C-alpha cells in the first residue's frame, strides 16, 4: 500500500494481503535503516508470515470452554 514515515522516525510499510473474507490489513514498522537492509523477498516473507499466522488464528476451530 504505502510507506509512511512516523513522527518518531520509524518507517511504516502498510499492506493488505489475502482474499475475502480473509483480508489482513497490517503494517511492518521499524527503523528505516533496518528496512533498507531487507530485500524485497525478505519483506514479502515477513508479510506472508504475518498473514499465515493471523489466518491460522481466525480459522482455527472453536475450542470448548470447561464446564463448571
């Protein structure tokens, strides 16, 4: 989506990934030097990992709560 520089000097790389109904809107936030040290493939992998972890949570089967 867009790279934004925050007031504290950090960089925010906002992104949207997935298909309906499972679309994640998130951002990678870090120091610009750390971001510049990453390759495009590493950045894409970080975004994909966030999506994969989020998708696993939101699609996990419901667990039964213990009855008292």
